[in-house]
């Protein structure tokens, strides 16, 4: 018996389509590459040097200009700036990611509850979120740090809390938009069960904006962490966090600008690449907006 | 119209109360004994206990909160642990500085950002569009205080044309405002661009073209007014964010504003100052938002007719 | 015979996006004389709006392109004109009434100003008083109290908005009006009012009109000539008599008429035309209607049908040519 195969006209899955559109966006791909490099750098920094060398002072070597041994030079305490920057990447990216996950989880619960149940629950939750949003995020984080003291954990908590309302809003609006679509009503009219509607219709379509927001959120968090560390309310020296590196370098920047240019550029690169990825995702998810 | 303003002001009250509540709750989580902080480590125990009773520190939470609000309404925000001065005076004297930096920052951001955004939209995908988009993204990816430092490096240290620290003259406000502007400029450029793009796609623009209108006329008469509406709203909302960011920028330029005062207070566990500062800022931000909203009702005919026909 | 006010020859229009190319208009020929009303009929996606936009050179800028053909408006070569020339034509020689009145008016400009704009563009040096009088005149003509000229679009109902749009279109007494489904978005009762008004105004000003619609009833009411479009081509055209009462019909036209629900006949099911219009990015060879045609022949699949004339009646179908039932080929 002959088994014949039908020439299948490959139907791309939704995810593949989105990836295809994303790839066409050169800026977004650039952002992705830069960000991936940063992640690799953060993960494999130990190949280049250990943590001790990043924080131990080495005064005889201080303030050296870029050379073979120290590609970015050394700071006023003799520490290799490249290594410090790479460890800084590890700190910023990991804290950024963790913060995002925390605020996403909390925000999603609130937003989903508000969107799905609607009515009084929605009203109450959103009023509370509005009040939180009325406080500038930086200040809210500062207040938490003020109460609980400095340190990485408190910083994480403070930043996460300040981002929750934004997530709650995005999740709620994504869910409401999807729920308002006619195809949900159509699914209900066919007799589809609530749980199936949520799983197959609401979640996949609401995912898009949420992922975009999450990406952009990590960028915002990195900025927030470095800001707080800069004024001494976050991660403090000698930990090589980019913000505190900027604060340390400020006094000597006139004659040794590389002390601030390196960490500043690192922050800018990380944030920008994440923003490019986030924007690229947004365009890839809804190409109608472009044309 | 007046009714609308009153209504909005009234609506602000629960928000302010809510904000105060949240901040008060957070700050009450601070470990340590305020009475001890005021009197010092070596003060005798009875004095501490007496002060605690005086200040009502052992009262239940709702009572303490109510008392705080009642005092605040009279202008009494407590006394700084550190300087023993009334908090209100300290904050109020510094508020104008911070406000002005944030205000000028936004002004600059809008003045530069809006035209660039319009051009980017009208000449979509052109060189100007791509360059300005990338430049804006780069600028916004840098923390405001870093931009401030770069400005100092360039203008003060290398070129010597602007003063680096303090607020003695009007010149001192230029760089801080520019730094604040750099944070939001990108947002305005992108918002303007995307709003204009949306507006350009609208049917009424096609109608205008069908009438024989020229491009500049369409952009300025037909598109701009419509695009401005969401942008104005964003300006108001952004102001709160700006005030928050000014904190860092004050640190860079050694400006004796509200922000640096707050940071010092946090470092020294001066709770009343921190609490009052944040509430103040939130109130100012809320008022700005309200002003912008009122402006909006004058610009948008759909809302205007609703409120002025009476 | 006088020169036609509008002459379109072999028009080809495409829309080019990043992802595909849409062949919207494929070889369209059209002639319209002063005072005539042509009904341009077809399903959604047949290319009717694209044709109208091409006449005014209002295709979406980067995406829409006229790849071939010639459009002559009042003797002027539209496709060869500069932007500045086109601006002079738009609103004064030719104007367009768009489909959706709800979104066609600028929400931030008063109704009076929007009408006044057309007058200001095309009547150089018009004075304030004259302008105001002109605006009020137009409003009265479309049945809206002149005192409302200071109001904004959102303060009017859908029907009134469409009348304002019509006022804008007619303000400079154009020689040709392109009306793109002007009543589709309106209630049936308002529809009748608006159509009557348009007919009156047309009579008064002796304007030519192309009325784009998918409603054959409207066509019967108002049009002198009819052209039926399918997949970017005109497959049948002629006078209203020819189309409605003629015995020979293009199979598609027959399908259109057959699918109209008839109150007098007693049927169990409606009889739509099977299938859908072809994907405009991948047009079929031969006759574009062949895969839906109940009388499709071998030749229809491969060879594009000839244009067969019988007096003023044009049918583009193999059945009509000498391979079919008769008539003369031109």
C-alpha cells in the first residue's frame, strides 16, 4: 500500500509569526543581541575575574588609564573597572528580573481579580491602585527604604511595591479588552466553559501586552535601582552596583571621566536594549499599529 | 465649570488621605523608638517614657493616624528629629526650588519634544525620524542624574560656562532643568509622534485633503489640536514622576531642595520629615494634575460644550 | 458629442505593503458626461473606493500606487498633475463624500468653519461677510439651521453629520461628485432623505456624480448609468435600462439580482452567489469570476474575457462573444 503524504502548507503558529515579525525589526534585534551579550557577561563574569578582585582595594594601582591588563582602567581604589562593571551587570539584571517577577505576580493577581470580577471589587482595587499611583514611584520606594533600612532585600521590596500598581493596571486593562471582544461572547454563546474561555481565549491574547510591559518594567527597575543606590539608599559600596559606582566616581570625574562614563554607559545600554526589545515585541504583537 | 473644579478638588481629598495613610503605615514600620531618637541614646528611661506619653506614641494606630491628619490640617507636621525645627517650615521653604526645577524641566521637554515629535510623524521613516527616535531612546535610557553629571562634566568642568552646584543665580537652574528634561523628552517625542500618526490616519484628515488643504495646514489646523489632547493629559501625569526624579538630580547638583532634604532625612531616620515631604510632593503632583485636567476641558470641544452650556 | 467630464482608461492600482501586494484595480475603463449619474456597484473589496480615491489622487501615500492608466478630469491629466494642481482641483472641480459621517468631520473644529474652509481655499480673497453668507447658505441647502454653524460635529446626529459632509462637498459647486456609499452608515429613513436631497442638489447645480454603492435599490432610484465591478474590473456597464431590464446579463450580475430577497416571491432559502471574491493578492488567470460562475467554460479559466458591446450595454464575458451567444465585439 502506498502511503502518500499531502504536501502540507505549513501553518505557522502564533508564536512563530510573532518571532518572524520581531526579526524583521532591526532595532529590536539589535536590542536583543546587546541584551543577550549582557546576560552572558553577567553569567560568565567569573571567567574574567572573581568577586574578590572587584571589591578589594589595590591602592598602588589606582586611577590607571585603560590598558591591556585593565581594559577600562582602574578606579580610585585600584579596582578593575571592567570586572566591576560586569559584576554590576549581574546585580542589576538579577535584581531587576526578580523585582519584575514579584511585582508582576502581585500586580497580576490584583489586576486579574479586578478585571474578571468587575463591579465593586474592581472599583475598590482600582481606587487603591490609583492612590498608590499618585505617589511618585521613586518616593514610594524611598519611603519603604526609609522604614526598613537599606540593603539589597529592602531595595528589592521597595522597588517591587512601587511597580505593582502599574502592572495591576496593565493586566486589568488587557483582561478587560480581551473580555470585551466579540469572540469571547461568541465562545460563551457556543457553550464554552468559563475555565476554557480563560485558558484558550483570554490568557493568550492578554499575554502580549503583559509581556511587553514586563520587559519595559525591567528597564525601569534597573534605572530605579541605580537611582536609589546613587543617593546611598540602595546597594552601598563596595558592592559594584552601577549606581553606586557613579556616586563614587562623581568626585573624581573631572580628571578621570571614565569612572562615570563606564557605569553610565552600562546602565544606558541595558535600559535601551530592553526598551528596544519591549517596543519590538509590541510592534510584532500588533502589526496593524505600524501600517 | 466651577462645579467641575470643586468636584475634582473634593475627589482629591480621599486620594490625599489615602496617600497619607499609606505613607504613615509604611513609616510606622520603622524599627526604633522615636522618643529615644529625639532625646538621644543616653537619656534616662523615665524621660523617654514621659515623652512617649506626651507624644502619644503608645496609642493605637487609628488614633495616631487621626491625630497626624488633624495636626497636619493645622499646618503642624511634627518636629524634625534631627533639627528640632517644625517640619512644615523646612519643607515649605524648599518646595519652590524643587518645583521650579521640575516645572522648567517639563517646559523644556515639551518645547523641544513636541516639534520633533510632529516632524517625526509627518516625515515618518525619514532620516530625522529615525535619528530623533534613537537619540531620544538613548537619552531616556540614561538615568537623569547621569545626564546631569555629563552636563556638569561638559558645561561646568570642561567648558566652564555654567555653574556646577547650588542655586545662587538663574544660571544655576539651567543644567538641573535640562537633566530633568532629558528624562521625559523622549517620552514626549514618542507620544507626540504616535499620537500624530494616529491622528493623521483619521478619516477627517482625508476629508481635509479632499477639500484641497495643503500639508502644513492639515498638520497645524486639523491634526495638532486633536493630537494635543492626550499629550496634555500625559504632561499632567508625568509631573508626579518628574518631582520624584528631581530628588536624584538635586543630589548631583548639590541643590538645597526638597529632594536632597528628604534623602538626608531618610539616612538619619528622621521620620516626620520623610513622611511630610512625600505627602507634600504627592499633593503638589495632584494639584498639577488637576490644573492640567481643567485645561483639558477648555481645549476639547466635546468636553467644553458639556461644561459651558450650562 | 461633448467631452466627458471624467475619462478613465486602463487604470491599474495596487497597494504595496511589507507583506504583500494587493491588486485593487485591474484595467478599468470609464466615461462620464456632464449631468450624468453613474452607479458603481460591487461587493466589498471590488475596488470601487480605490477607483474614486485614484481620481482624486488620495490613495494612501506610501502604499497606494497607480501602476498604469490615464485619468482625465475636465480635460486635465490627473496622474500627471503636480500636488499643487491637485489641491486646486480637490474640493472645487471634484469632491468626494465619504462613507462614515461619524468620523469624517474634525471633532475640534466647528461645523461652520469646516464648510468655510472649502470656500476659503478655492475662492481667493473672499471676504468675511461673503464667507459667512456662503456657509449659511450651504447649511440651509442641506436642511440645517444656519444658526448652528458655531457648533461642533459631536452635537449633531449621524444623518445631520452626513448632510454637513455633503454641504462641504458641494460648497464650491464641483463638476463631479464622488459619493462613496454615502448612505450605508445611516438609517433607512434618513437614507431616503439624504438621497432625495442629493438628487435635488445635483439637478440644481447640474453636477455629475459617481455613486458607489452595493445597494441595487439605490442605484435604480438615482442613477442614469450603471457599472458593475468585480475584482478590480468593470464586468458589465450600461444605462440603467440596460442593466435592470436588459435580457442579457453577466452571470455575476444575474447572481447579484438573484440574491436580492423579494417580498413578492415565496422562497425557503436565499440564493447567494457561491464562494467569495478572489484574494486580491493572488488573482486567478482568465476571467476573475470563473471559479464562482455557474456557467464557467474551459476558455474562461485561461483567457480574459473580451468586452462585448450591444449599443450602450457592455458585458465582459466569454458567453457574450462569438464563442457564446452573440453581440458584437469591439
